[in-house]
C-alpha cells in the first residue's frame, strides 16, 4: 500500500484559508465552548487563546485579570488576525463575579482533589471552559464558581503543561464529544 494514497497533498495557505472561510460562513457547525482565561500574564498566551478560540469555533473569550495586558501589538501579532474573528474582552474578577449568572455551566481545567479525567468526563453543551494563569492556575474565588473540574492525565514527572496547550486539548476533546457531523473533516 502506498503512503502517497493515504496522505494526499498539503494545502497551501490560500486554499486552506478559503476552505475555513466556507466552514465559518456555512454556520453548520456547533459553536464551541466559551472560554474564560483567568490570570494570564503573557501577551503571547492571550494571543494564542484567541487563535485556539477561532480554531475550535468558540464564539467568545473572557480574560479575567485585575489589569488588561498593555502590549496589544504582541497579542495581535500572536493571534494572527483571530483577535478580529472572535469576540473577546477583559473583565476584572469583580466584573466576572457580577456576570457569572449570565454564563453557561463553568468547567474548570484544573487538577483538584475532586477533578476527573477530561477523557472520562462528559462535557456539557453549552459550557464555558475556564483555564488559569501560567504560574498559579485558576484563582480560588473563581474556581469556586465552577460546576466541576477536569484535568488532563499527565505521565511524566512534570505535573503541568502550558495553559494554551491544555486549553487546546480541552477544546478539541469537547469538539470530539459534540461534533457528530465532523464538518471540518469533509
């Protein structure tokens, strides 16, 4: 059996861009989870969250922090135009707590005493996935607002991974559980 038959040809940037524009315009995909990112410190992670939101079809991202990052040019450069494709805003923790009831069920992506493996947990639809900052995870007052916590099983000595890598796994596990049509694979 030839590998060539199974692999196909790589799509160049413009063809891929046009294909994805058609997927987005069709509105036949299930919108992904909202994203709540609490305490992110680096503009690159903020930009990467926006890229992930677009890739997973998430309609909105809320960044919860006392101060909004000042380096918007670095956010925009990392987001690669996805900052214009996804609705996003910064909230203080107090604003988040005021708006909490307007959000769908919150699922924390955090290792806790009661968290379950994301791969063994049915993720609700709709929902909002919450991730925490690079060093300390989700702040306790915000974690207390979540309905449940899920974690990604880790097999190495290091007990954590970059917040955007973890978010990517969670978004696409949610997508795997809820996308029976697999529109993006046609």
